């Protein structure tokens, strides 16, 4: 250890925010602060979000991470997690993804919910969760771990707000009533070549199970999913690295398409 910091929740949040701002990756915090357990990591995440709010950002939703086997296997972590979405992460459709704003961005396709009703755990089931949904959308999430080579423990990645960087949601809103989301298919392409495919069942068997999981997990920290909020249910496939000039597309069977151009 070269830098013997007095680690606490506030220091960790500052270190992660600085890494994001300066686009400089670092080693996992748990290597320097073994006391960073999961409850403390969620406190770091909350502190990091509170600092973003103090700087003018607004909370607009929740995301799930590591809900699919593809993601869990790649990251070597078998437990899902939740993180917070602010408007600072939101990318409007047709706005290019500027690679100079990131460290080592990767993109993953996700099924996205917009909420109609408040969803508060514990005890939320997939059926109650789906009943609280206003609309379903196609989404792409850009993740950009503040840790070198995306190497982290569960506590590290929770503290880092689950590698959140950007996300884009399709404008097309589909009613959840008309869909079988477990069978909703997605093809991820780069420059017109399909490189991976999955169905909604990839995330916890059904995206509504992932939504229920988020509500129940948030309840442990006294939080709920609010009406109007956006919920990213987790990468359906492994995330892919993005290079300058890439056109990344996620085409869904009924949700439509969403794309990003990297510049
Ligand atoms: C953690 C973020 C996970 C997802 O959808 O699984 C995530 C990471 O893979 O760096 O956003
Ligand atoms: Mg994701």
C-alpha cells in the first residue's frame, strides 16, 4: 500500500468520484480497505450519489447489475446488486457517445421499465412488480468501471455505483400487458454484425423478477422505486468494448431498436 488513506465512506466516495472525473482507473478499494463490507459499500454508493445531487444532478431511477449469468460469469461475481441512476448518466437518442469522456467503456443491451406505481419491498413478487410498470423499452447501458481492467469484488463494484456511465432508452413505449418478456429476444450488433443474442429470461428468469429483486433489495436500506422512475434490469449479454467509430445496436423482437454511435 503506497497511499495509507484514512478510509471511510466519505473518502471512498471522493476517490471514486475523482476517478470518474479524471478518467483514471485505480485498484480495488477493498485491497486498501478490507473493512469495506457490503452494507458499507452501499453507504459509499449513497454518499457518491448525494455528492452528485449536491452538484446539481437528479435521481431518475434505479439499475440492477449482474442479474444475468453472462454478466456474472464475466465479472466472477454471482450476486446481483442495485445502483442509482441520475440524469447525469442519461444520454438522449442520437447524441454520440464521446469516448474521451470515459476510461474503458463497454456497452450492454438491457430491458428497461418506466414505473407507474410506487414499488416498495419486502415481499414484492414478479406479478406485483409488473403491475407497477407503466411501459417497457429497449435500452443500452454504457458501463465504465473506475477499477483497472474491471477487476473488483462485489463491495467494490457496489461502491462504484455498479460501473454506471451512460444509458440510452428507446422512445417507443410498449405496454407490459401485451408482452411475454421472458421470450423477448435481443440481438446486439456492432457495425451491422450481430455479436451476441439473448432473451429476457437471461435476467433472473424474467425481467419482472429482476424488478422485484430490486424493490426487495432497496427495502433493506429503506428505499423504494418511485412512480416515473426508470429501471434498468441488467445486461442481457456480456458487455462489449467500444471503439471510435463503432455503431452499436440492440434490436429487440417487440420493443424495437436502440443504437449508439461512438466518436
Ligand atoms: C458492473 C455493472 C453491471 C449489469 O447490467 O450487469 C451492470 C460491471 O459489469 O462492471 O450494469
Ligand atoms: Mg447494466
